[in-house]
C-alpha cells in the first residue's frame, strides 16, 4: 500500500510525459470515452466525518456542459480513497458521473499504460482530491495548466505550494476543511478565479494579494481565526458573496463599502461592535450580523432597496433607526436577543415583511407598528414582558405566532379569527381561561397548540372542534379533568397532560386514532381507561401517579406492562358485553419497542439501587 500523496505525485509525473492532443474528431471520441470523466481510488482509509455545507455554499460539481467549452477533450480526475466500487470497463454513463478505477484491483503501472495514450496532462480540467488525508499538495500540481476546478476539501492540508499560482485557468478552488494556518500569496495570480473556499481552516490572516482576484464572485472565509481582513478586498468589484462568519473580527475595513456587486454579506459570530456605512451596497439582499456586539445600526440602510433579509440576532441593540422602515423589499427581520423596548413606527411601512423575530427583548407593551404589518406570516414575541396582545388580532395572514413566556392573563377574543394560523404558542403565561377562543371553529388550520405552563383549571369541550390539530400541549396547568370531546381530535399525534391534577381520564381517549405520544406524568390518576389500548402508541408516560386500581406487580413492570394489562382488561370487558374490537385480537403490541419507557419512579429507583450494588 502506497501513501496517497506519493501515488498522486507519481501519477502527475507520468501523465506529464503523455502526448497531448489538441483536437479530437468525432470518429475518435469513442476511443477516448474511458478517460473522459475519470476517478481514481487509492487504498481505503478510515471513514471521515462529513460536514454538509449549508444553503448558499459552493458546489464543486458543475455539469461537464457548463465547465467544458473548448473543442479539445478534457480529462476529469477524481482521486478517491476507495469511495465506491470500480465501474464496469471504466466508462462513464454520459451524465457527468465519474467511474472509479480502484488501484486496489489494478496496479498503478497498468493503469498508466492504459491511459498514457489518451489526453495530455494540460487537458485535465477538474481534479477532486477530497478526503485523502493529504498533509500537503505536491509542487507538480502546477503542471495542470488546463485545470479549471480543484477540490481538496476535508484533508489534513497544512501547506499549499506556491506553484498553485501557475493554474491561471482555475475558476473554482476548494481548500475548505483542512488545517491551513496560511495560504500562499501566489493565490493572487489566479486571475480567472470566481470562487475561493477557505472555510474551516486555522487562518489568522490572508494575503493582500487576494485583492488581485478581480473576477472573484464568491469568497468563503468562515470558521477561521481571522482578526482582520486586508483592505485590498475592496478591489473585488465583482464579488457577490462574502462570508466571514465565525472569526475574531473586531472591525471591518471601510473598503468593503466598494463591493457594489455584493448580494450576500455574512458577518455573524464575530466581535464587531459597529458596522461601516453600507449605503453604497445597493445590490445587497442579505445582511447577517447576528451574534456580535453591535449597539447601533450603521447609517445608509435606507439605500439598501433590495435587502430582503436582515439578521441582527443576539447583539446589544437598544433602538432602531427610523430609516429601517425604508427597506421596502425586506421579507425577514431578526431582532431576537437584543435590548429593545420599543420599535419605530416607520416599520409599519414594511409591507413585504413576512417574518419578524422580536423575542427575548424588553417589550412591556406590544409595539403599535406590529399590528400594521399586513403580510406578516411568522411572529415571534416570546420571552418579553407583554400583558396585552390585543393588537395581534389584525394580523390575519399569520401562520405562526409565539407569545410564550410573557405575562399574559387574558386572551383577546379576536385571536380566534386568525384562520390561517398553524402554530400557536401561548405557553408559560398566566392565562386562566380559554373562553375567549370558543368555539375554536375559525382556527381551522391550527396544527400545533401549546398551552403549557399556564393557570388553566379546565379546558372547554369545544376544543374538540379543532379537527386539524396534530399536537396539543396542556402540561403544567391545574386541570382536574379532560372533557370527553377530546376524543374528536382524530389527527392528534402528541398529547401532553403532564403535571396537572387529573384524577380521571375519559374513555374517549381511545377514539384518538392517530395518537402516538401520550404523557400524563405527575398527576393524581388512580386508574386508566382500558380504551387506551386501542391507541397506536409509541410513547406512554405514566410516572408519578398513584394508579392504585392497577395491580402493583403490573405498574412495577413499566409502561409496557400497564399497556398490555389495559388490553387484557378491555378484552374481558368486551367479552362480557358481547362486543369485540379488531385490535384486541393482536397479542403483544409493543410501545416503541422500549419496555422501560415511562416506568413509574419507584421502579426506576429500585433498579438504580440494584445496579449500584452490582457495580460495587
């Protein structure tokens, strides 16, 4: 077995002596078919962890039709460590796939003999060296003069040779997920480069020469250790995406304002206390400055007429400028985790705003501008100090509303008219009654209803009218009973009744034919309805209930034993009554195949004590 870097070096040296062909006639194309989309596989290493790129990150797999424009044949080499089985005859399928020639099955010498009559070294256009555990690239990489795409991600690269600067035809270079502390200044010679990815390295600085990459459109420097960036980046007038997140930046050079083609600026997770004037970035569509130390927003925001997303989450902003209301294209505004106590009235002009995150701030009163955002679909106001939310009734386009962890006592009756609402979170407030929402019939789209952590002594029977519900959370209230109409909720999958004062449960629970998760831990239940056995449960939480009417040897066996007991009891009841149910003929229905799920506390304590003794 040879080290992959030595095999790569040998391959480059041998291919460099192969004769090149400048033109290829149609009649000869079939003879070159085995070499047009070629992968090499070295001895298999241990599996490497793969980090999936998030949305908007570069892709290194453009189709051959989009990368090969010359009339000369191109050779695409994907050097891999045993990433799959060798394909038959080493031929591609015509769809840009790379067949694998596994060097564990064919010697390197034999492979070279078969390929040296093919296309010359200078016609290789794409080379994939990813996940090879390479510590460095050989200087011979500079001989691949026709290379357009070079991918070297997820290795252990610590050194990039200066010869990489000779690859003047390179358009995309991926050096992400390595161990690079520096990159050579010769990168600045890659005048045709449009995408440079240096994510997930150990860079503390990048060379000024990057400012020479005048055709660059995408630059990814996220997840490094940069404390500053060169002012020469202001020369990249065609740059569209600049990602600097998760570094150690304390300031941005003013030259960034020259990047007039910029559409995405990602600055999150740094140490920025202020932003430069961004007014000249007229093409900016997304600005992400969350998780910094900003106290104020920069001037010039009113010039960003194309800005659709503004993320300011977890900063120290106390007030917003009126000009924020001039961002007419804004669709999403994230203000979570700041120190805001009010919002400017000008925000009411944001007629295209669909998502507003104003949670974890210092609002005592609902800002008036919010009630005028007529196209708002997602509104997050949780973890403030709100008491009155009457103004929300006007937001008839809402799909998701979260006002949890506030100080709400009374619900506005108009809230029941939000017919498009799918997710309503009223948890952790001081709500004592749901009567203002009765009869619930207009909430016909509601799927998730969270009422946990309130002061509810009861719930109205009309709750059973919300046929669209899939999740209902009623835990941590003061409920003493559940109305039988809850059985009408045939689509509910998850029902949580934990930490109430329930003494009985209705037999109608057995009609909730979609219920998979049922929890009623920490109540005062002495018995359970046998009809629970009819449910398709996967989780069954029964801890901290007396359950005195169920034999102790059953309860000590855990939730599965209790579930099976209910089935036997129901079978006996129905045999006496001359009735039967199809599910009663199915013996041994396991709950999520976990017999220990939901055991009563005394059983858990006993087992823990036994284990403790054994471990001694």
